């Protein structure tokens, strides 16, 4: 019997609500996975309203040993701790990646900055950085109006793949609905077919 994910973290970033292509695709991906594993726990994180950017107080707290942190420093990291706990608990990530101005949305970058904690999600070794979030699978639903995936002006997909790998998540699949202004119906049909063909387990 194929082992199924026990916890799924769905992350949506699009600000387009019901008109969002990435939300439609992450929903379809989630439906496929949960149909095969109805007991899986699903945690949804909607980033469309934005996240706080890291600041000097956050940096000071993150580089202070946990046992030495003041109450203010602990509070500065409270959201980061919550987001990291969601990431740590997940077996599978479903990430919606709309391309805004050729790159990841600011909300996605803020999430990455909040979970990028040395000694927690990655660590530095004599051989370079090592990701600590290993053993997870990520499925990324990417959509754009004009930016073609993998093109010279696509600064979104490569960056997200790199950061996931930096955290130790190397099993990454992309469902692409790119350059929708050039054949939207055909691109959506291909993306939906790709979702329907996704393996149900890593």
C-alpha cells in the first residue's frame, strides 16, 4: 500500500481571491491528495493579507539563544515560531506561486524570511549550509499572465526552488500555468491535467 501524507500545509499568496489561478490549482491539488488520504490533516495558511517583514528586533531575537531571550524578544519571534511549526509538522507542502512583476509576491518573500532561521530550518557547517526540513515534498502551483516559466525574466520559480532546497526540501514539483495571456484555455487545461497526473506520494 502506498504511504500517504499525514499532514499537508497549503500556502496561498494570491491577492485575486476567487479569480486566482493559483488558488484554483492549489485547491485541485489538495482535493487530489485528500481524496487518496482522507485522514490527512490539512493546515491552510493564507498570506494574501501580508506578513510582517523581519526587522532589527527580529534579527536580535533570532540570534539570541532561546534561553536568554527577553519576553519582548520571544514576542518578536512568535509568528516566526508559529510558521516554522507548521512547516516542521508538514509532510507535504502545496504552495500557490503567482508571479508578480517577474518575481515571487512580497507576501511569499516575507514568509520565507520568517521561516529562515539559522539552527532551526537550516544550519551552517564546514561544508556550507545544510537544510533541516528534509523528508518533505512540495508541490508548487505557479501562474503568470506573461512570464514564461524558466525564461530569462522568470525570477520566481528558480528562487522558490532554491529556497526550498536551502531548507532541505528537494522533492519539488511544479504545476505551471504560465504566460496565460498567450492561450489561457490551453494552459489551464494542461495545468489541470498535470495536477490529475501527480503521484499521490513522494
